[in-house]
């Protein structure tokens, strides 16, 4: 039974590793962004409340985030485990998650913390390119197109998204560090964190994650 949280800064490769974990362990990858979108699309009560804050450009309050995330964990597909991504974001959210799981006679197995240095994160984040026409993703170093600036799929122009520029990327990393450091400390004190070097390449990183999950 694997109940895990995936931590890591933007550009650490959480999405890629989560996809491999889903394939390996057949448990759902639950990202808070996806839960919000699903609730809003389905017009649920929780979704309507979250949308009010989002429409005003405000952060969804902790208590509502906790309610939406824990509601998702009651669904049938989570009975054999789950991978949480983007939740919890604060120590308060982590404490409430622990209480929720304890109330169901459950607990987290391990928290995976992907560690990648700032320089490498900057390379990954600022090197991303997206096709203007079809939305296909590339990376100028790790996954370049066959022809520079041109999409392999549809021949469209490749552009750098506004949130992938250097200034925005640095800010995203800074915000993550500020918000998440206390969370890493919280799980270190609980003795359930596994710090994984996310710079060793896709397969090596996944191999380390598997060892931590199956320990």
C-alpha cells in the first residue's frame, strides 16, 4: 500500500516521475490543480466555492483546499494508495491531512522530496519551448526539435511561454523554497521523508524513488 506525497521545486520533474509511478503501482496521481478544475467543471459545491476565490484572483483558503483534497481521497480509486502532488503546501495542511488519514486508520508511507539545484532548475525551466499552434512541448537541451524553432508535429513556431522566462522562473523557485522548507522539516521530524537526487537522469531517479517506496 503506497500513500505518498511528491515534493519538489518547479522543474524538478514531478510530473514525469508521477506518470512512471502511476504506471508501476496503478495508483492515482492527484494534483490539486486537477482537482480544482474537475470540481469547477462538474459544478460541485466545493468547486463553486473555489471558483469564487479564483475569479477574484485570490488564493483558495487553506480550509477549502483541505476539504477539496481530502474529499478526493475518499474516492474508490484511492483505496489502494495515491500520489499527492501540490498538496499539502503548508504545515497546517499537512497536519490536517495527517488527522484525516488517522481518522480512517491510514497514514502516509513515505514523502518523496526531489532535490534539484537552482542552476539545473533554471536550465530546465528557461529551456522549455511550446508550439504556438498545437501546444507540443520541447526543451532546447533535453528534447530539442529536429529543426530549431519549428515543431516536429505540425511545423508550427516554437515559443517560450511568459512564465518560463528567467525572472519568473527565479521567482517560482524562491516562492517554492519559502513555502515548502517548513513542510520538508515537518516530514523530516516525522521520519518519513526520502530525499532523492533529481539530477541523475530520468531512469536513475525513478529507480531511487522505487527503492524509497518499497523500503
